[in-house]
C-alpha cells in the first residue's frame, strides 16, 4: 500500500484508517504532533480500500479544476445574541439549528479543557452546539469520528447528519461516506481556514498560562467580539471568571510555522470545493457591500451543490443575506494556500530544544490586526 510518499501528501483526515476492514491502520503522532496513518503489514489483506478512499492526494492532482463556480452570498444570523456569540456571522449556528431541530446530528469540533485539544464530537443538542461555537486556532483531533458518524447514521436510518470542518477533513469524510453508501444522508459544510496548527504547541502554551495563573482554563475564545468583528479579543477564562489574553498564541498561529506540512499546498484554498456549502468570514464586505456590513460579524457563504442550496434556502428565514459574486468575495486563502514560512524549520528546532517560553519570545510578536490589514491590502491595492 502507498498511502503517501511524503508528509505534504497526507492531511491526516483518517479516511484510510476508518475504512480499513481489518483495523490494520493506526494513526500515529510525529514529533510535531501531527497524526499520520501507519499500516501493520501482518494485518493488511491488500484490499486497497485505504488507497481508493484517499481524496487528498487525488485532489492535489486535479485541484478541483472542473468544479462549477459556486453561488456566493454575504450572510448573517438575525438574532443579535447569537451573532455576538459566533466568531463570524453565525452560519454554523443557523445550519446546526436546522439539523438539531429535526432530531438530526452534527459532527463538529469542540475544545476539551481536560486534554488541551480540539476534537471532533457528535452533538444532538443546542447546549452541546453552543460549546462548539467559535474559531479553533489549531488542528482538530478526528480520532474515530468517521466511524461514529457512520454508526449513528446506520442506527438512525431516517435521519441526516451535518459534518462541519476544514476542507481536507470534510473531503475526507465525503470520500468515506461515499464508500459506505451514505453520502446522500450527509450535508458537508467546510470552513475557510489558514491552516491546521499543531496541538502540541497549544498544549505547552495552555500549560504555561495555567501554571502562571495557578488555575485551569475553563473556556476559550479566540475571536471574542467585545470590541467588534474586525478587532477580535482572544481570551481564556478560568474558574473564578478571571480572563487572560491568549494573544501571543494567536500570533504564533498567524506566523504559520506550526501548520501541518500539507497545509502549505492545500488544494482546498479555492472557491471550488468538494463540500455542499462553505462558510467563513467575509473579509472586505464593507468595501463591496457597504450597506450589508455589520460590526458584530459577516459571513461568506459559497453554495456548491443542490444539497447546499437546499439547506441555505431553509435557513433564509433566520438570516439576513445578499448575493455577491466570486470576484468580490476573494480573500487570500480562497486564492492559494498559506505559504510555508522560510523560518519553519528554525521554529520547530526552537520549540523542541527550548520550549514554549523561548518560542513566544522569538515568534510571538506579529500583530493580528497587521496580518488582517496585510491580507486586505493584497486584495484591494
């Protein structure tokens, strides 16, 4: 079996691991905290299901070149409270409400305060969904979510499932669902992302601020809107309600040094996707649709399929929306992947040899606002 020649060819989606009929594949962590599939040859029967289900390598070759242009919308949930609680314009809330209200399930990621990780879970209630809201500035742990979603769908044959995640993870689940003949019961919503940062870096950072404050983190918000949408406040809260800024970690994230190697050649950094619907921030909306802009959040929605159009039509009563176009919606990570930083190897050497404190000193000084302005300047100047 040839799952990947180099690490740039594997996004860690777990599709191969999940589809293996003999459990011959395990996901093993490397020195950067990224998980890769490893085959135990004595258990492999040579069925090649793992190779066939790998969508990432196939998409790297095709780059979705034949995909039809999506329908493009600016959108925002009407409920001001829900809008403020969301990281963008509340599209995850609107979409998940649609599924949960009918007894369907949602697969999405949540922050685990015990394990210091973002991991995928199946949710069936609004309270669980509320814990899943917000941007996750690290790569999610998928573990057995594909198999869990399959089992839920098989136990609930009249129900459907919404799967929300990064483009690579969602496309991996699409390929897995097709292999299991379940694709027609799944709606795929992928998120515009910059890259998947290592959870190893976050874990050391979380332990560092907990030791410094002598408390455990109870909640985490990378894009709190207490100021406004364009000026997010990244904070962690402790049990006594004390808050501490996690701005330095966000600066590390924005340096792009801790991203998974595959992120630097991501084939999903385009408006052409394998999902049903794509959601994210509509950066620059105040320039192209000034009357629509809201200081508490604005989402970009790309509708790719009939299934995506159907769910978008169903959530229209609870959202404000306006049609846009592919040219006006473009932002850096819809044009090309985040570029591999020249200092990435030095970053990881520093992290391994000296730890998080030295990494923060050397790499934690890039302004988040400056990064946003830089991206917008590239687009509009």
